[in-house]
């Protein structure tokens, strides 16, 4: 797992949609999460032949904290022996 932090980020997202994004984890051995205050969350799965599957999700007001979300996602992928790369 690698975490690259270039700016502080404080966002909230709906777990309902993120859980759906996680269902694609069987398609790839790695996932990249990109976060920024200016753009939606990007969840990217690397696929064969330099292709990828990307999901975007806009922040939601009143959802669970970003820290809890990241811990949940990292634990989910660690349990499935996937590579996780988080980019801020």
C-alpha cells in the first residue's frame, strides 16, 4: 500500500455507492483511490492490456467521515489480498 499526500482533504461520501464500486475488485489485483477537494473521488481498477475501470463519486454532506471510509476500503482490499494505492 502506498499513500501520496500533496494536500489536506476533508470530504464525505456515501458508503452505499462505494460498496458497489468494491464489487469490481475481483477484476483487478490493485485499486487506486484519488481524492481532491476540487474533483470527485476516483476509484480506478487496473485491468489487462493497459486498460482500466474507473468510478467517480461526488462528495456528500452528512455521510460518514473520510477517515472511516478509507479505513473501511483499505481493510476490504487487504482482506482480499489486493494492492491499494491512495492518492490525495
